[in-house]
C-alpha cells in the first residue's frame, strides 16, 4: 500500500495554488475551543482548586485530592529509570547547559559622554510555570529545554504542570533540572491555574511550554487578560522543510519527514528538490519505512498536509523556503553550509546528512521550543533571554547634565512637552545659581 505519493511541480502551479500548497493546516474546531477555554479560565479564576479538580476528573478521568507531588513520590521515581535513559538525559543536559550558558548576556556599563553613565542589567524572572504535555508520550525533552535555561537564568520559583498520571521519566528529568514543585494537572485548567493562582497552585509571571489546541488557546487568552502572565510563544503544529539536491540520501530524507510528521496529525512536512529522481526515491522510501510504525495512520494523516515540491534549482528552493519560514529546516545538499547565508527565515536549521531534526529535539544543545506558522520571519527560538528581563539605568553628574541640558530642552520643546522642558530648566537654573555664587 502506498500511503504517500504527492510530488508537485512548483512552476506548473498558479500563484494561488502555490500559496495554498504552503498554507498551514488550520484547526476546524477553533471557535469551539475558544469558547470552551474561556469558560474554563473563568471557572478556575472563581472556584480555584475545586474547578481544577473537576476538570481533571472530566478530561483526564483522574480524581485527585492534592495536585502537588509529594517528595516521597518524587524520590520513588528516581529508582525506576533505566540507567541507559539516565545516561542519555545526562548527556542531553550537559549539551543543553553548555549552549545556553554561552547565551549569558554581559552587563553593559558605559559612559555615553562625559558625566553620563548608562547601564543595562539583566535580572531573572521571579516565577515561571512550565507546561509539559503527557499524552501520546511523556515529553521529558521539554523539561530539559525549559528547566535548564530557567535554572541558569536564576528564576527564583519554577513550577511544573503535566497531565496525570505524570510519568516517572518526567519526574526524574524535573528532579535532574532542580525542579521540585510538580503538579499533576494538564490542559487549559493547568494554564489557568498558573496564570491566576489557586489555593494550592501559585500564580506565575510567565508560562512556558507547548500543548494541544486547548493549551495554546488558554495561553493566548490568559496573556491578553488584565494581570495575566506573559507567555513564551504561541506554537502551532510542528513543521519541517527540507532542501535537497541530487547528492542527497533519499532514505535519510524520508526518515526525517516521517519523524516530524509523527508529532501530530496537524503537522506539516515539505521537501524541496530540483531532482525528480530523488523525489521518486523519497516517495518509495516513505511508504516503505511507514509500514514499520505502529502509529502509521496518524503519520499518514499528517502527510495529507504535506508535499514534495519540484523546483527549477537550489535558488528557487531557497526563495520558497524564505517565503514559508519553517520551524525546522534541514539543508541536505552537497555543500549545505554554503547556503546558510541565503536563509533569511527559519527557526532552527540542520546542516548536512548527519544532522537529523531529532538531534535538535533532544540533545545537540539547541532549544526545541520554536516559532511555527511562519513566525520565524520576526520571532526567535527560545533562549536564555526569555527567562530574564532587562533593566536600564542612567546616572548623570551635574556637569554631565549641564552638557546635555540644551539638547534636552530643544527636543522637549520640539515635542511641545512643557513639563519635560520644565524638569530640565528647573535643574539648569539651580545649577546656574550655584555656579554663580
């Protein structure tokens, strides 16, 4: 059985069809989700723990008396993790830590002119909430990607929420990252609880982490409300674009396309190549590899949103890529690094045949929380700066102020801001009197 056989010649499409091919899947249930999430947020704000408990019972079929895991429960999970997995988590942690420590921003302390000192200092966010999905599989890699930069940044309070029952793998990884406040709640009710606080769940300043359409909608709504928290980003279904040439390995490409399609039925994968022979080989390899997967139907559903696109040459592939602005981009060509400076829009780039997207998802060191739906045009991958805030400081000496005063008066006068002008002139007159005595 052939699951996938979509090869499209880009230059035979009309402009409208080209646009349609590059359009992302859209949630059909968006309005229903929006209305339901609004109701959940309202109830959690008013009823607190009781509402969270009711929704957990309703959606997760799990009745909880207390949400926070006890220290005993956390410690018991530590002995249940296979040593091979423990080692893999340790390697991933080391690489992610090294890459994110390199992102520490040095403080700025300069004199812009004599007597005028300007500074930029970076402080950690006071409290953050991490959301970790726990549906098809426990996403312990998300714990690493969020917990490690939070700790490097020095965030004072870090809590983690994940749907019950939380897996031992997530608990173990959280412990490795120094997170010991773990709550067994998921979905929009978890986002609502972290956003506004309940009797047992603390309110946080910023919420991080991916999730389904309900989680994403909840993040959007709470971040738009008065006294609501900040959020990391609104990430849609996962996506991958590959640029290849005749030297590419079709089995590698097929494997990468399938690995990204595995994220969910709304995922999207695209291959751009000018080589029809390669395209055909990739199709054969996709169908061959797909037969070996238990979740082949879910992957096949995602492939319905996907395509192999034939282009005239590498330059056209690059132009299409920059228009699409993918979450993940694999450049699988003879000289991949030579194309890097042509890429304007992509969240995370993987160069060459030995750089599968799986490496970035887990352990190369870069962060896997990335902008989707073309947002890489203006947004960046999650990094250390997302867990900090910048504060600006300026200090002027009396002489520095006097030297700048004419400039300040001219600018405030031009903007017709009398009180601004007065704040300068009153000091200027005071100093004149002082200097004349």
